[in-house]
C-alpha cells in the first residue's frame, strides 16, 4: 500500500462536522492525488459521483459489479458513466454468474450462504481492486443510520490498510439526498437492490476492509 495520510481524524471530524459535502471533498482532495471513489450505482449514487466528477474529472471510479444487478441499475450506470465521463475501473468475480448460480446460489433468509456469496461476488473483487489501484484516499457514500456498523464511523475513518476513507455526505438523511437530487435534477436509482445483503440493514462487507 502507499504511504498512510497522517492526520488526526478525531480533530478533523470535529472541524468538518458542519462543512458542506463539497467543502469536505475539496479539503480531502488537497491531501493526496492518489484517490479513488467507489460506487455500486445504487439509489443515491448520482449524488457522490456528480460531486466528485465536478471536483476531479479524472478520479478513478471503482465499480465492483456483482453480476446480479437489475437491468435498471446497469442502465443507470451506463447513463452516469456517459453523463459525467467517469473514469471507470470495473472489477467483478473470477467466476461467471452461471458458475456462481450452480455452486453457491443467491443468499436468502432461509439458507444463509451470505458469506461465501459475498466473498465470491464482492469481497474478493474489491480486495483485488484495492491491491491494484493502491489508493491513499477512498471516497465513499456511506452514511449514518444505514447500518449499526456505519453508525460507528464518521466523515473520516481509516480502512484496515490505512487508506483514508472520506464520506462527504455521512450526516445526510435520505430526505436530504432526495431534496438535493430534486434541486440539481439528478438521476435516482429507486429500484436498486443488493442481493448480497438480503436484509436492507445487513452490511455487504466492503466497508469492513
């Protein structure tokens, strides 16, 4: 991994608490040129992607495609990639969808194969992405109130490998984001569903990295 960005995140989380997402992102961008932004092209993906493309048109956009997205999500992804001219770095499972269907199957509440499924379609591809991209900074759209794990994070946090994770919209609610989308006429992927989670409040695992 690259060198760790040496800042006191407790101090800076307090300083950034009342800043706007753009102010947070601009401040973070000044710390390192070696950065990525991750996306699943989920419900509110246009908010972070439009923001980051405005501030850094060449930022690497890491997309771990699970291969199980709805057609609407692939359409949403294509639209945003074209609109913002995103520098997409796409990763996916080493197995085909057919191989995963026959050997693992989709996670369910009755048969909890969540861990092995998540490892095959998201975690291994994401670890590979981090190894190949080797970023010092990682912009993400995690927010408070999404899961119990994410409630314990903040605007800034460090990954296990020392990557500085920046979540400019961390304290925004769904209502805040909906208002922002309406004001700026952004696209919303309302039909997004992540099969890895099975339950809406289940963590997919990427942010444990």
